[in-house]
């Protein structure tokens, strides 16, 4: 049992090192990569614009539920005026970065893992190498940089529509006064809360998208499968590990910043 | 002849490649003469494409070495200018993949322009000129804005060929350039390779199953069998050698006619069919 535990630990450490090297190489290869702007714009579109509807839908429902639950709980203690700060701080510090990241992993992360996996399978990545083009600079760097742009923006959108959802619950469906809701949010949310939200969004973006790129890029050798099964296994693995990574990183960052 | 031209442009020395316990290339020693077309032939699954990928540095070898102008290729072999020898080799080499390996998110034009835009410092006007010329040669001018997925297999093959030749390489590695093409297109591709080779003077290595076309258009042939080069020489040598493996390859059309005649006469299937 000890041997198995040791082997598992070594494998995890080795994979973490491999991922770190992959991520650093991905960012580093952006230096000197030609026509990066065009590929970056495409990645921002794919990760951001195409995921926006999902982010908005999940955000509004999260805010609605949060407002509904919190209103009834706070009302029992005569503290319904605190609903705004509760919804805002829960969203900004916790739910928006985590849920936006999970949605982006589910939609954009899975798509880019599959795309890279298919490019690996159809020798497109080998072709780039034979043409003297660094596949990291061409394929990985724009996706990693796009994540640093898209995740904070999507998190901000999620927070905004979440707050609107909370207002709809508490002030339109329930009897809380709208000016109380917004004024209490204004006074409760500090710069540090927004900073925490931004730090989380950046870390989740870099972590999740590098995990997805890593799995897709190495689809041919990491899963013990070949062809379409390798792409499928890599995509599943990327989504699962990215989701776990986001939640684990959330705990670490929260414990450091609280 | 200058001393540098006596050295083969590309060569392998005792090349070994394994996949797990399976030895694909056991001991391959081969020379690719400068400015010539070398065809590598052999049965399916004998490692011809693997050999080509080892030559291009796409696959790491497990033994032996690949030499470009007499210098070993690899991360630990810096060239005279201090850059990596493999990177220098790739700047002068093109590779046509069996499955074409076209980037499906780029149009035909963008695919052909890609190696020029990303790996050279050519001005935009020169890139436009070269891409137009490459597409025109391969009769793809009207399809410049189409994506590979919107093209037929033959068009994709021509597009991949245009991309391989647009950089005006010194050496081109062709991995089954006629796979999946009809006989007319197959002839056209071999004629195109021979024509382009004469025009640009590049050295070509062609992995193929098409023996008649290879004999007609190549200067040298190498037969890969059981992980080793069984035969290497000119088409005339190929026609004359008494080697039984070469003979079985060489005489395969006649053997097919014999087998068909026997089957029609009620004989059993040949034993080596499977």
C-alpha cells in the first residue's frame, strides 16, 4: 500500500512539474511569436464571446436563487437590509470567479482540448514543427493569453448579472426596497473584495486553460488510447482536472486572502 | 565536384526506432544523394513513414543518427552559426504528410502562406506573390478562400503540395503523396514532383507504394524490409538485381495476373495473403 501511495504521489508531483513547464513555455513562447494578435483575437472570441450567453444565464439564476434564499434567512433575524452585501460579497468573492471558471471550462476548455487533440491526431502539430513554427507560440500562447483577458471579464459579467438577479428576487418578487439593496452593496463592497475576485479569475483562467491545452496537446501520449478515443479521454480528463483544480485553487487563495 | 557536394545531403547511420518492445527500424543506413529523387518502397507496415519522420526529426530515434550535410541532427548538435542543427535543417526542408496535415481553421491561402509568414522574414508583397504562384501551379487559384474541409481529397493533396513547395526548400520529404488519388491524379502528382524537382533543384525523398510511377520518376530506389534497407540503387539496378525480396516486389503485377488466373481455375487463395 505504501508503495502504491508513493508511486501515486510521485506521479502527481511529476505531472504538476510537467504542467508547470508546459505553462511557462506556453507564456514564454508568446515572445517573438508572429501575428499573435490575430490568433489572440480568435481565442478571445472563442473563449469569451461564445461563452457569454452561458455566463449570463448561469449568473442571473445564481443571483435569483441567492437573493431568494438569503432574503428568507435574513428576514427571520430582522436583517433583510443586509441582503445586498450578502449577495454582492458572496458573488464577488466566491461564486462569480468559481462558477464562471467552471462554465468556461465546460464550454471553451473542452472545445479547445478537443481541437488541440484533433490537431495532434491529424499531424497538424507535427506539420507546424516541420515548417519551423513553434507549436507552443502558435497554438498554446494565444489561448493562455486569451484566458487572462476572458476570465476576469466573464467573472465581472457574472457578478453584474448575479447582482441583478439578487435585486430581481429581493426587490421585484419580494418586498425589499431597491434603494436599500443597491446602497448597502455600494457601502459594503471594498477594493480588496474586487482584487480578490480578480486574482481568483486570473489564477483560475491560467490554471484551467493550461490544463486543457496540456491535455489536448499531449492527447497522443497521455491517455493510453489512440485516435478519437484519445481525444475523448483527453477532453474528459481536462474538464475533470480543471474543475478540481479551480476548486482547490479557490480554497488556497481564499485561505491566503481571508 | 566541390568537396561539399560529395557529402550526401541527408543520410542515416544505423538508425533504430522502437515503439515499446516492437522494433520498427532495426538498423537503417541510407544516403540521399543531393539534387536527386529517392523513392523508399516496401510493404505496408515496414516503417517507411516512421523512417521519414525520423529523418524530419518529428520522431526521436532510439539509436543511430540522422546526418544533414554530414552533421548529426539533434538538440545536442549545434551548427556552425550556433543555432540548433535541427531548426536549421527545418528551415531548408519541407514535409508532405500522408494525411496532408492542413490546418483546418485556415483557408487554402492562409495554409500556403503559413510557413512564409511564421518562419521567414519575407515582406508581405513577396509572400503574396509566392502564394499566388504556388496556388496557380497547383490549379487552386479559384479555391484560395475555401477551407480544407470544403475540398476534395485530391485538392487537399495539391494544397499540401503547394504548402510544401512554397518555401522553395532544398529537400522535400513526401509521405505517400499519391495516397487516395485516382490514377490520373497519381501520375500528375509524380510528374509535378519530377517537374518541380528539375525546376527548383531540390532533393526529394518519396515514400510510396506506387512502384511503376516511382520507377518512372525517381533517380534512386531504396527497399525497406524488416527494419533494414534491403536494396538501394538506381531503377536499372532494381530491374536487374536477383534479390528474391526485390524480385517479389518488382514482379508483383505479373504475380497478381498469375494469382487471378489460378483463382479463376479454382485454386485456393495464396498463403501470404493475410
